[in-house]
C-alpha cells in the first residue's frame, strides 16, 4: 500500500493536549493506528497526555526537542526515536529555533503492552 502524504491536507493544531504554540500534521488513519508526519513549530509543545489505547512512537527527522515520559526527561535529536508505551503519559517540547519534525506512529496493540 502506498500512502501519498502530499495528497493529505496538512492541519494546524494550536495547543495540542494543552500544549503551547502550534503544530502541523498530515494524518493517515487505519484500524491498526495512525501514521502522522508532524512538525512542532518553535516554542510549541504537545501537552502531557496518557497513551490509553496505543503505543506512541516518534522518530525525529530534524530539529531539537525534549520528551517527558512518566516523569523521565529525554533529549530529542535527528535519528533518535522516543517511544511512549500504552498506559504511560508523555509530552513533547520543541526546544530549538526550527521545526521539530517527527514521524509519529500510533500503534493500537489491544491489551498487550510492549516493554522497551
């Protein structure tokens, strides 16, 4: 299956989950989860929220930021991957001067929790 994100409208989301600033995303949904190329603009963040039904996997393509997952702080940089497992809560903050660009995979895994 080919997903052409160029044909999916980009949406702007101010203050996602109580965060600051704005982010932009193109979202693909299916019954197993979501694939979301995301840009958190400078000064923006995704507010603290719980992953109630899925694992949230964020691969950093460019920019700099910080993730806080279950109280633990992790620095984000190109080539790293932040994983927030089902049942955990996290926030992502752009700490840089350019967009923090992520490829986010939201994977529904039923009642199973992946342990990393």
